[in-house]
């Protein structure tokens, strides 16, 4: 699903694994939070870095579907949605 969303929906999903234990006991959850709290909060602060908005025609102001957005120095173009 992550690959599909990245390619077709311009959505970048991630999976965070905080422990090698898939189902840690409830008694250990507080310690897992404490071990990873600062890193998780720093990550959340960086989530909205970048450009976001709507692609519009300069003359009419109408939204443009499937417009390709190219940024110099970044090897991944983005295609606007509907």
C-alpha cells in the first residue's frame, strides 16, 4: 500500500517499528514511549516541510488536473491530482 500511495496518490506513508517485539506487553509500553518520545516528536515537527497547495491556471484561476510539478535538484516529479 505504501508504494501504491507514493506513486499514484502523492502520499508518502511510513511504518515505524519501535521494538523488535511485534506485540510488547502492556507493562512495557510506557518505557517504549519514553525511549522514543523525542525522536517521534522531532519527526512530527518535520512532517509538513515542503510545498503544498493547488495548481491553478495563471489567467483563469481554474484548477489544473494532472499538472507535473518539477523542482530543480529533486529527481522525483509530482503530478497534481483533481
